[in-house]
C-alpha cells in the first residue's frame, strides 16, 4: 500500500485496477478496429500512473499519453520497475509508445530521446527545434503533430498549417507517427462544433504526409464511427467517469473512498456546526466528525450540499468543508453504526465520482485529480 498506512490514515482510497482494465477493453471494443491508447496524465487522473500504466500494458495497451516530460519519465520508469519485479508487463513485451502532449520544452529535447518519449509538436517553432535536433544527430526522429481544429488551445492554428502545407520540407528529418486534434464539445453530442472539427482534421490530413490520425477522447468515442479515425485516446472514462453526461454510464466504477469517524457528539436544537455557523440544527442532533477536508481534495463547495453513506443510510454533510475535517448529521442512523472508528462512504457504489461532482458544481475529472496524498491507497488487482 502506497502512502500513509491504513491503520493511521483518516480515510482509505480503494482503486480497482481490474475495473480500469475492463473499462479500457470496453472502450477498445467501442472503437472497433482502431488502436485504443490510454491517457494517464496527472498521475493517471490522480489514481497512480505507476500502478495504472503497467496494469493496462499487461492487458495489451501499447500507446500512452502524458502531459509533461516528467510524467513521461516517471511512466517509463514505472514500466521498467514492473518488468523487473514481475508485476504487470513482462520484459519481452515491446516497449509502449509514450506521447508527451505538451511537447518538447525548449532545451530538454534530448531528454525525450533518452527516455524513449515522443513529443506532440504543437507549433512550427517546436517542429523546427525537433528538426534541428534530427539534423544534428543525423537520424529521423519520431513525432506527433497536433492540429488545432477549433479548441484554440494547443496545436498548429490554420495559418501555421497552411505554411506547413506550402513548405513540406519543414518536416524533413521527422518521422510523422501520428496527427492529432482534440474535440472541444464531445460531451455534447448535438454540438455543431463536433462535426466541424472532425471535417477540419480530415482536411488537414490531406495536406500532410500519410500518418495515422487521432481525434476522439473519452466522450468522442461515443459520437460514432466518423470520429474514431485510427486511434482513440480515452482518459476520464478509464477511471469510471461518465463519458456522455446525462445518459447511463457504461463504465465500471473504479474508486471507493471510506473515511473514519473521529468523534460523534450530541448537540441541542438551534446549535450551529462548523465555520461561519452555516448550519443550524432544528432538532437535537448527533454530529459525526470525519478526518477529511479540502486539503484531501474534497471541494469546499460541498459544504451543506454533499453527503455520505453509512451502509444504505444517506447522511448529509452539514456545515462547511474545512481543511482537515467535515461533519455529517447521523441522527437517523443507529448509534452502533455511527460511532468513532466506523466509516462513512464518500465515494463508491452508492455515490459515484459524477454524483459528488454534481453536488460540488464541478466535473468528475476535478474530483479524481484532486484526491489527496493523505489517504491510505489500496490497489485491488484481483481479476487481472
């Protein structure tokens, strides 16, 4: 178990690696014959790339995406350690391709090569720097090219794409392994930008050397075959987040968070709870205090809006979320169930990541990536 030991931690975060693998297989099947990569940036969305990456590689995933150079270095090291220890991908399996979405930071291009990482080039300037390194080494270097089709974030904008189309020699020395773009509105299947971006990527490919293309993130996989291209890049859906909001979630739940009750006290009607006295009781109440707060990734906006579960009993979160503590009204739960040392389920079968996100006014991505380091983490690999 990584991090704080289970006996001392205020909460236990359970992460089901078999569920992540099952979700990857579901998405791979949904994508038909396309390659199904895995996005493991932000430490596998907060769940631990050192554990998630090797589990997916052992299941057959061969392409991974990270955001930064350091994430790529850590993932490559994680694969090597898994091979040495006999856990996860075996040594004889071909090395996974790891793409760095933020590209090659100026001055650090050689580190990408040292660790077997492939940059996603987002501008003509980045392409020029990669080409210069290729010339210096006398070898063609692999790279992906990101085309901005409407996100207005990273990637070659239309003017730079036109320049590259007119001056294809800019790609001399570069082996173009992938052309990617990123959808802005795939979680809204009816949004007109989805089709416009898809068509823009098709048009962009006609001006570039032949290479596989990738457009679909988790949500775009569900837009239809026209959006799949040659490779899909699921991220949040791997970790149980619903890919299409407002519809039944086809993904397996991955995380469970159980927090220990530190103290239970009875207070009279009319008394207040927590900072700002934001909750006032209207009856004699029993209040359970739990050792989790916004320092552990629980959004402050859940104050007086969130909830937890003791068995099948829903217990409302009352008062504000403070740095290390939250409080629940357990008046209607039997005392032998709501007692110091017992646990309250904050994430799990009765309350998904998306449920908590909705109560907090945010998205499941933020809930996952905010999970803190003070939890005892328990990885379940049964079924792998």
